[in-house]
């Protein structure tokens, strides 16, 4: 997926740049950590690993890898990158390191171990050492929804539908679902709660969060039909992208999460559940991974754990203000910590996770603002960061492309039912809620580069 972005966007915007993508050891073709039996498509949860499959998976992993599991670390990844740079560096060419999400943790660890080995670094959606932990993931979505609710309240379309306090409307809807509201949809409140974070995480779906909530709250026959159509379309679009050689590794992701990205002392399962229960939008990722903490063969912390680098190289650090995965609060620590000359932190309004891709601008045909800033930084890392594209950002609105509405909602209006809906030619297939929940879980657990 990441190489696709390079080919489709960055090579067009930066044709003179040579791109190298290093697989973290433990994924793809780099000694992928896996549990072949539990990840077999014919197994209980298909290519995913269910809660009941994890114990056998862990035992198989220990038997297969043994002490070598301690070699699959963020610090070892930094050493791999250092060797790659040493072997590919060309005289007279700058070497600039880019990392997004967990990739920023990789980049920062590299700078800890090799503080002057590259000419510049770009940090996109920052996993701040000592502050950003996957174990606190469940608490990060509600604050973003509250920000979106405030935007909705003053939007002429969304505010007219949800009223002056959209967050209160959402909160009340979850309460109604707890009591069995709109049971015709065939999903309970726990299922809705597991799916809801998807509409916070993905910019392409944020526009749909409040229209869907509005329809579920009203729950007329037309609303049930439209919401069902939407969920079927969403799971169908997801399944089209499946297939091919597995490149990611949920096993490696879990290994790194529990060894590097977990609070100490570790929260108990009960504490993780309490955190989740206190949220309306709880992805459940930390809760799912946390159940494995005691049994997992974690590797010990080294001297670099939770630390920041001391490096003088130019750094461009960017984070979206509406990012639930690496929230702006912890990300802002980079502005306080990376303070050498030509080290700059940029907040990007409205952007969710991965600013270089998720910061669209109004100018037709122009690259996302994050990519524009990145390209100019690469051209001259010591020049002041050009942030003029921030004035051109596309704001959060509820003015969706009619073609998208037609495909996902199966109607021409996201919000309202038509006076005389056309009769369905045949009975609609039931919603595969498990597939939708699986999509939400996969997105929540995905570790970026």
C-alpha cells in the first residue's frame, strides 16, 4: 500500500527523488512473523487471529522463533536502516528519512542511535516517545469526535440536522441503542461501538458519521434500508481490496506494541476495559492486544526506550489536529523537544492520521498540503518551512460527492428519505456486521510505516 502512494503521488510531485522503502524485520519478505495455522484462510477467523486462536499462536511462535524473537525490535530495525543507507548512499546526494505513525518511532529511534547519519528527517503523525502508548489508544477517539461535533454544530447542513450539540445527540443515541433502539438493523450497541471509530479514523468516512447517526436515531423503514445498504457497500468495497501475498504482520505489530508501545506499569485487563467503557467511540484495539500481555514473549527495554534523540539534523514534524491515532496533545511534545535550528513542528487543521496524504487542498490538481510541505523541505531542509498551503486546506464539511452518496447510501440524500422510495427489486441481503466489525478492527490495528 505504501509503495502505491509513492508511485501515484510522490514520484509525480518529486520526480528527482529516489525512494527506498525498508521493510521492518518481521513483515512481508523480511522473516515475516506469522502463525500459519491460525492465519490460514480456512481457520476460525480466516486470515485474522481470533481471541481463542492467540494462545496456540503464541506457543507456535515461541517454538518457531525462540530467543530470536528478541531480535525483532525497533532498535534492530534502526540498525537495518543504517546498513541500508551505508550501502546505497551516493556521493553528493542528500539522504532524508521519512516515517509516519509507528514509522516516526522508527525514525526517532534511528536518530537516537545514529544522530547525524542522515541529512534531514520528516516525521508525519508523531508517536511521541514516553507519551504515546497503544495501551491508551481507547481514550483517543472521543476527543476528536467532540471536535467534529463542534464543527458540525456550526455547519449549515450538519447543524440543522443534529442541532446545537451534536455530541449530546450522539451520546443520547448510544444510550438508546443500549436499550434496544432500532433493533431492525440487526446490530447491538456493542457492535455499533466497535464500528463507530472507523468513521473518526478515516477522512473519507467522516462526512458520513453524522448522517448515519441521524438516520439510526430516526430509524424509519427508509433509514433502516439506507443504513443497511451503506454497511453492505462498505464491507463490499473492503473485500475487493483483499487478496495477494500477506505483507503486514499482526504478530509483529503485537510484538512491538507490547514490548515498545505499552505503559509501565502495564494496565490490567480490567483497567483497559474501564477505559473502553468510559468512551463512546472505543476501537477496542488496546483491549484486544492487552489480553495477551502476560503470555506474550516480550523483549526487554533497551537504553533508548521512551527517549528522544539529540540530533542537529533538520526535522519537519507534522501532525493533524483531528488525528485520533497520534493525537495532537502528545504530538506537540516534539515542538518542545526537537528545538535545534531548522527543526520545525507544524499543526495541520482538519487532518486525521498521515498528513502527507490526508490534507487535501482546494486548488484543483494540487498535492495534499503535507506533501507540498514535504517536497519543499526535501528541496532545501534548512529553509523556513513553507506552510502557505495551510490557507488552501479543504475544511470538514457535509457536502459529499453525489456519486459517493449514490454508491454507499444507495440514495441521493445522505440525510432524508425520499417521499416515494423506489421498491427494491428483490429482498436485500442481510448486513454482514461481522465483516464490517472486522474491517474496523483491521484498520485500528494497522501499524503505519
